């Protein structure tokens, strides 16, 4: 009896060992055939995204909780030529970040996925959060500047770009982001493309204030003034105390040539906003329509002091000074105007002299061969940020100073002084521009 029992135990033990051996062999084979994340990244660098994604899927079957692998999958599936935002969001949802840097990367890739879904509002929120978590998270700042630029939020893009310039550790990107601020002033978003991009989203989410403003102003510029003014009025109704809402509403009325309505609505501006300098340009325009030249001069002088980079305000100030008979001040502003115009053309290039600032245009980004301005010449410089370029940077500083972007001028001079601390020209310029 005991002999049969021992025999049975031996059979069962042998069976268990056999099954365990098969399982162990299976695991060994699975592990042995699992690709490494290095292999996946190599394929991604070669832009073989399909193969990289397939290998990474095999890796994740073996290591389903690896956060780096899930983040890499999100990176692969938000590449513009391999956009699969649903897959990216699924993998990002499986990550529990353990550092602020990792959390920032998760938000950056989530922003890319939201952007590819057409949810530009959510993309902005994600990228802003990524920068809050890690101010130097790669690419998030560039993506957000580009989005703000597409939405026509030029001054927000400018302020963000200047902050990024201050903290960017890569010397090449530090110069390029500063150069990007010049491009934003040279290229105005096409209102038709803005309508195409943002109208569906605003209709679905009318409560999104920044996009409503973007769409409303784009519609008024695209000869759909009635629709545009309705969008802007709705935004103002939801935000009656917002200076941005009032500024957009008054701008829309001006763009729609509603001069009488503009004057009426300006009188309804909340008292607490009346002293805000952003509204001086509207007062100047209303006064100009009314031929109240002294009031127009006072308003436009305040507006130009607030926005010395606004060539439209400079042009109107020049006009009303002439009408008011203020010869000395007219000649001073006329010199500024002409200096700005020349600097603009030198920055943009003679090829584009038929355009005026603020007009929509398309630029051949690859055309560095002829008639290129300072922007394109700088963009084509291979050693930008890596080697000293004092004369080029000082030229850009001079042009941006003449165009009213004094903060950019100071930044270009500081780049010169980074390489040549005793450069007399840049030291004197910084003293003057304080």
C-alpha cells in the first residue's frame, strides 16, 4: 500500500516538474525574444514607426507595467506621420508618474494627442500644465507657442517665447526661440485657415473663451462679419468684466466697419476698465471717425506708448498728428514710422516688399537663396547658438529695436555679451534700452 502511494506521489511530482519545465521554457523563450527599448528607439530614429510600434507591443506583453515603454508608445503614436491619438491616450492612462519631469512628459504627449484629435483647447491646457511641472520639458513650449500663434494670440505667444528663451538650456534652441518671436511678427495667420481649424470646435464647445475670440475675429476678417460679431458678443456676454472680451468685441466692430456701433459700445465699457491702456487704440479710432483730432492724438499717443511694436497704431498716430497740425510731433512719429517700415522689410526680405505688415502671406520656408531678409538669413545659419555671431545678433537687435520689440533687442545683445562680455556696442545698447 505504502509502495503504491509512494509510486503515485512520484508520478504526480514528475508531472508537476514536467509542466513547470514547459512553463519555464515558454517564459525563457518569451524573454529571450523580447526586443529592447533601445531597439525600438533605433527604429523610431530611422522613422520606421510601424516596425518600432510592433516591437514595442511585444515588449509590453512581457512588461505591461513599464512606464517608460508606455511613454515611448505614446511618443510613437503621436508622431505626425504615425498619428494614432487614441492609442497614445490609452497608454498614457496606464502611467503613474513618479517625478514631475515624467508627469510633464505625460502631459506633453497627451497634448499632442488632443491636438491631433482637434481638441486644441485641451491641448493648450495639457501643454501649459507640462510647462508648469517642468519649464524645460522638451518641445512643449514650442508646441504651445505655435498653437497660440495659430490662434492669433500674438502677445501671449510673445510673452511665452521670451520666458522660454530665459530658461532654455540648449544654446541652439535658446537662439531659435528668440528668432521665432521675429517670425510671429512677420507672418499673420490666414483668417480662412483659422475658421477652418476652429469653427467646428467652437460650435461644439462655445464656452471656450480664447477660441471663441479667435474664431469671432477671424470671421470678421473673412467677410463673415455678422457671424463673427455674434460669436464675439456671445463671448462678451459670458465674460462681461473681461478686458480681453471687451478688446475683442471692439476690435471686431472696427474690423466689420461698424463705426457707429463701435462708439456706442465703447461708451458701455465698464468704468474699472476705462483706464486700461489696451483700450486707448479704440478711443483713438473713435475720435478719428468723429474728427476730434486733439482727443485722437492723446489716445493714440497712449496706445503707442503701450504697444510700441504696433505699426497700425503708429500709422494712425502719424495721420491724426498731421490732421491736428502738430508738426513737430508728426515729424518725430513719421521718422519712427519710416524707420519701422525699413526695418520690417530688412527683417522680412526684399522679395516680400509688396506686402505690408499685418497682411496674410505664405512664406517659402526653404527659400534661403535670394532676396532673403535677416530672419531667413539667420534661420539658415548652421552654427546658430553654437558659435559666436556678434554682428548678426547685433543686426537683429537693431532691427527688433526699430520695430518696437525692445525686450527682444535686449535679449539679442545679451547673447552677444554671453560670448564677448566686453563688447562695447552691446553694453551701450543695454544701458540705453533699460
